[in-house]
């Protein structure tokens, strides 16, 4: 596997142009996000990721996490790399200053995760889940809970998880059966006994952090059925004493590890709570409002999973280019010189590499545009906050689809050497494939887009975004046409289509809209380059943007028929006939 080289200049361009970091730094909240500090963070975390996380990527895939005598263990080197990560403060970038964070924009937290994940996607899931746990407790935890748990979660000394899924409750979280019984006396009076089993718990157990703070969904006695009766509880692996020191082990344990297609260094645990009827948890937020509280964590995670598409796209692209530069095969077609050349000279390999680069850069532009809107939302800019809600499903769904496609092209460029494990190209594809599934499948993201997000402000929030793209794309007819098509589909879905029709067309519509936003943001990058920004990218950026606008955008226009076809043909056959 080739080393990871941080794409620092492209990241800085996206942070400045798409997230608008300089405008954010004008606010009181983010005033210390000055240009020198931003550059130092982006360069510093890139160097850290390439030096500490990247060398562990291959060994993590080959050896994986192992459950030994009830304890999850990682290959040699992971503990030392994680300790260095904590010591250097990378976990605390965007968290509240009140609890030991640095109070910087979420945009920079996204950059930390982008570099860590491109270096080692499986390892990066550990801090990614912790960031989500911090977010949930910052918004919904009591003052006492925040004081007890946030400082060490923010530093990374402790890690966090979220526990939703059960054997009978996957995407339908409301079907969960874990229980929480109130404790009325004794040392744990006012807390709850948690009992149940959770599956697919990312980094559910390990020895890298001193404690693990599980956020667990469960039902109180007499709670309503379905999602209206779910509460959220904080369940530490080790009890925490009043002085912050660690007490005895709580009654929770990993039962087994999943054997997965990829991300093998990320322990995906089956977790059991209350085997001895002594698992103690605290209620977070109000009773029966746990799903709302967990959604705060999940929304953060969806942005970070979309980021994973960028991460794996970048790493797969770097690996494919390195191979294409070295692999000599055949003379170039039509050349009078019949000397074999590196495959990067052949037209179709050029096409594949440009596609990989333009898709990855487009997803990166969308990522930082979304992050910038999230940051503006925290500055009481309600319009930006609402726009970020629209962008999240676009980023999560299309961004992760990009990751899978780009990783697949990377295997193709390697040819037969990509299909064997020695080169490492296959690992990128295997790792990428989970991202369209977890934190809400991409079909669920598309459904969210055409139901809840399309309904924001009666549909005007979505239409305002699309109209803005169409206006800005005056010199790019393909992009303008795509934005106009998306606006037309949005109006049809809002005003005429049945719910079935909307859902039947949701995935192509989601892709179309994501490509429109990404193309728009890439166009802004090209304009900045033309005005002197990022001179190191002056040759390459106009080419990748041109490729995206001339080839990716027209492909998205072609999805209109699928977006508006309706649901009738999906239900022509009975389930039995369809299965037969």
C-alpha cells in the first residue's frame, strides 16, 4: 500500500472557498480561527495522520481487532498512535472551551477527521464516534453529566459510542427492546438498571482509551411503543467516582466481534448490558425523548460518514495514480513509437484517474460547504442552519457513493493486481463499502431528503438553494440545466407526486441535487483559482473542475427520468412474482 500524502492545498482551498473560514473568523465565537492557525492545523494534522495513522492501515486490515478473554485488543502500534493523538490535542478541536475544547469551527474538526480517515479509515472511527458522543452530551446532558464526562471525552482520554441497533431493530429503531428500570434506593438511587443486547457497536470495546462512555437507547417501564417510547442513557464501561477517578467495571461487556468485509481494525461489537442485573446508567435528557437526543449524535455522524467518502476516495486515488505511473504496459495507441509506456499514458486510464480526482474533489467541496453552513448555524444564522439540514443527506449519500465508486475504479486501474490483496487496492474498496450502509442507509438519506427536508419552509428552502445554483451557473449551461431540472422535480414532488412516487424517485433525485451542489462549489473553486488563489493548484484544478462540469453533471441530468418515473412499475408484480 502506498503512503498517504495529505492533499493540504486542496483542503485549504475548500476550507477557504466552500466553508468560508475567513468570514467565520470575523465572528466573535470563531475569531481565533485566523489564517495562520488554520494552515497550521491542516498541515499539522496531515503530517500526524501520514506519520502515525497511515502506517497502521495495512496491519490493521491484515490482523484486525481480536476479542481475547473478554477484552478487545488491537495490533501493536495502535495504542501508541492513539496516545499521541490525544497528547497533541487533535480530539478537542471544535469542542466547547468550557470543558477543555479549543472552540474552533466544526469545519476544522472535519479536516482532522478527513486526514485521519484517509490515512486509516478503520482507526478514525474511534475519534469519530467520540466526537458524536460529545455533541450529544453538549446538547442534551445535564450540567452534572457534562462536568463528569465531557472533559475526558473531549481530550480523547475516554472514548464514546452510540448504541441503537439490536437484532430485531435495525433501521426501525423503534422496535428496540432494551430496558431501563429505575433504581429507587442505595448508592445508585435515581439512576437506572440497563438490560439488553446491542449489535454493530463501533469501537464498543478496546483498551486504547481509559474508559468508554456508551450512549444507549432503552425503554422505561410503561413507555409507549415505537420511537415515541425511547430514552437515552449514558453507561460508562467503568463507573466514575465523584472525584473523576474510575471505579469498578460496569455490568457491560462485548460478547463477540463481527467478521466484516472491511474496516477490520475497527472492533464492531455485539454488546451485552446487564447480564448480572447490575448495569447502571443515567438518563440523558427527558424521558421518552432519547431518539431526538441520539439524532443529534447521528446527524453529526452522518456528516462525518459523508466525509469518509472523501477520505477513501483520496486514498484510493493516490494509490491508483502511483500504480499507473509505475506500471508499464503496451505502446500508446496511434503513436509511431511502439515502446511500452506507463499506463497513465493511455486514454482510458487518464479518463479513470480524472474521474477519481474530480469526484473526490467534488465530494470534498460539498463536505466543506456543508461544514461551513453548520458553523454559521451555530452563529444564529437560521437560514444556513436550515441549509445544512438539506446538505447532510446529500453529503452522506452521494459522498459515500463516490467513495465506493472511486475505490472501485482504483481496483480497475490496478487490473488483476487490484483484485489480489498484495497491493492494498482491494482494501480501500472493502473499507469503503460500509459507508453507504451505516448511520442510515443511503436510501434512508434520500427518503429523508424528499420528505422532511423537502418540506422545510414548504419546500422553499430547497428551491432557494437550487435557484441560487442556477443563477450562479450562467456561464455553465450544463450546471444551470441540472439545477433547473432539480427544482422542477422538487416542485413536482411537493405539489403532485404521491408519497410512493417521491420515494421511488428519491435516490436519483438525491444524486442529482448533490452533483448540482458539488458542481456549483467546484465552480467557485475554479473562479478563486482564476483570481490567484492556491497557485499550487493553478494547473490541475481547472482541469478537474472542467471534467466534473462536462462529464459528471450531464450524467446527473440523465437521472431525471428515474427521479420522475413514479412507483407504478415497481409494484406491477406481486412479491411472489418478483421473487420468482
